[in-house]
C-alpha cells in the first residue's frame, strides 16, 4: 500500500484508446508472463515525479521500448517512431494558490477610492446631505442591478481633456502586467467578469461618433 498526495481535477487526459499489447510483450520477451495490461477509458490517477520512489525498479529495454517493474506494477515507456496510433493528448495541469490582487487594485484606485464614512449622521455637511438626497431619489433598479447617478460637484461638460493622462496610466498598467503573468491572467478574468455582469461594455464606432456629451477617459486592458 502506498500513500500519495492528490489534487482533484475534472479531467487528466483524453480517454485512453484500446491498444493490442501482444506485440509489445513479444518485443520485451514478456509474452509468457501476463504483466502488461492496457486499460481503456478515462485516466483516474496520474502519479508525478514528486513520488519518484514509485517510478523506480528493475528495467528492461528493447529498441525504443522500456519496461520497468515499479512498486505498483510493470510500466511500459516509449513507443515506435514510425507508428503513433493510439496517442493521447495530455493536458498540462498547474496547481497554484489564489492570487491576491488587493494591493494591485488599491494602487489602480488611487485618487478615486471611496473611503468608508465614520462620521455621525448629524455631523455631515449640507452638501453631503444634498448629495445623499440626489442619490436616494434618482437611483433606479434595472433588472437585477441598481443604476445610481454620480452627484457631480461641477458640471461634467467642464471636464478637462484627460486622454493623455489616461493613456499613460494604461501603458504603466500594461508594463506591470507584462512583468507578472499571474497578475495579467487575474486582471483579464476581472475584466471579463465586469463585462459578463454588464457593469461595462465596449462602445461601437457609431455610438462614439454620435455621442456629444461630456467625456472622462479611464482606459483598461481587455
């Protein structure tokens, strides 16, 4: 009996195809001993090199075929360079801990982060009361989501042209993600989720050309 550490995944490889192993047994001079068994169907367990002791044992080689008597039974390695029937596609599996993107998003939110209100209700200013009233009276439920307008302090039509600044921020974000593949994958997944819940969407060329209202650029990578 051997104990191994396992990681559960939906599928390890394509299903194993049936294969006649009589010629392999004959080539390895093992036809008199029923030691080679070729199953078919899904692979239940893939034992990696982290359990190297289960891959050791007496070895016999014939041409490009190698058979080894391991602690868990005989194992055949190799194959014919001219005949590749029955080859299965193997999926690469990577086990990784969840990526903590909290610091990354905190940096991205500098200047626009909403801090929790710790003030008493009777200490808020008149402006804050008016803003709260605007939000409370103008929020609408659209499907399963709430649509809440921004209480602008200034007229949005007076926004400065921030395209150049936004593009610089975009380039800086791209450089950071190029240096960290894991963060790039997590960032992409976050953007896809934002689109899936319809929090954001890509504008068409017609929409951008016909729009004449105020604009404030905030570029993201997709």
